[in-house]
C-alpha cells in the first residue's frame, strides 16, 4: 500500500481538515528517518526532493531508495519532485518512478505558465497515476535553484486560479499567499489567509477536487500552521528545517565526539534528530493516525 501518488491522499486530507507533511530530503539517511517518523505516528507521507539532489544522485538512485523503503513501510508514501523548472527533468523523473511532479513556471507570464505546466501534466497523465503540482504567483526566498526576491514575489490572483487549474490540468495547486522559502525574517509574516480561503472556495467550494499546497513551512508558528490548514492547505512543504537539522545534528555530534571516526553513529544522531523534528510536524499538521 505504501507506494502511491498524492491526489487521493490529499483529497482525503482536505475532507478530513488536516494536512500531510511534504518533507524535502537530500540523502537516504534523511529519507529513512522521515519514513520511520511517519510510521511511528501512523501518518501518510510525502517525500520530496528538490532539483539539486536529483542532479547529484540521479533520479534512478533516488527512486530505487524510495521504492525499497516505501514498499516495506506500513503507511502510504509519495515521492515528489519539488520546484522543477526544467520540463525535460520533470519528464525524466516521472519516467523513473516519481509519483508526483511539480513543474514550477510561476515566474513566467500567465499564458506561458499554463502552456509549460500543461505540457508536463499531459506527459505525466499519459504515463498513468503520476500527479502534477503547479503554482500561480511566486513565493519569495531561496529554494535550491529557485531564487525570488521580495520585489519579484507576487500573490496568487484568485480570479485566475480556476482558469489556471482547468487549462493546465494540474492535480495539486500551490497558490502564493505570502509564505516564503528559507528562514522568515519575522515571527509574524504577512500571510493572506483570506486569499487562501477564497482560492479554496473557488476550487473546492462544492466538493474537494483540487488539493491546495502551502510552500515555505519552516519557521511558521504552530498556530499559524494550524490556521493555514483550517483555511484549506492540505500539503505542507518543509525543507529548510530538515537542512538545518541535518547540519546542526552533524556539527553537534562531531563537536562532542571529535576523536571518534564512526559514520554509523553520526548517521544515527542525524536520524534521531530528524525523526524528532518530523514527529513534531506531524502532530501540528494533524495527520497522525490518518494512514489507511
């Protein structure tokens, strides 16, 4: 049951008013730890990789690791390519076995965004059960190769949301609502909850049909996260916090075990820190016990 695509999982989350954590991993130690945390909490899970790990390790290596771990797991797990601007790489990842693809043409003009996104959507749907995420508006900050300044960031136009989803054919929709990649400069970022609610009403007012994605989870206060979920966000991306956890746990372990040369113990320290972090997110998102 473990290898699945995202849309059915996220429609269930939308109906249940909880969100599924989508965790960006950069190596197999993190991948294994995130899955272990989800299993312990009986939570559905979306594993994500950004473009850099794909280019470094290769899609076949990442898919092989995902399948080996996911097929042995007791919870449903997706493998998602996050923020890819390269249509050719999107197709290669789908061919290799990624279950979900995000084509990010959000910095393009509306018509170009629709055209590029539709090309990936048509390709993935032709392969079978491979779902696609698209974005309208731009999220500021840095996410792998994606760099958007505050001046470049633009909020989603709710009036264009239905048209974008309909014409592009996407399965998951990421509206830019004021969240940011990286680390927030304030504890109270200016988020447009009203905009998220309006988009949700436009796309899912009659019944849930298009799951909504929240980018830029790291650094948001728990009450803010819960409010975003209540407004309709059902896929919640967390990336920067995993990177910080990996590096901080590595530094902490090496600093206190400077005379030890045992990579396995270092991996164990990183794994334990990652599991603890992911378990906290699962509790905040309300998806514990929702695997089924």
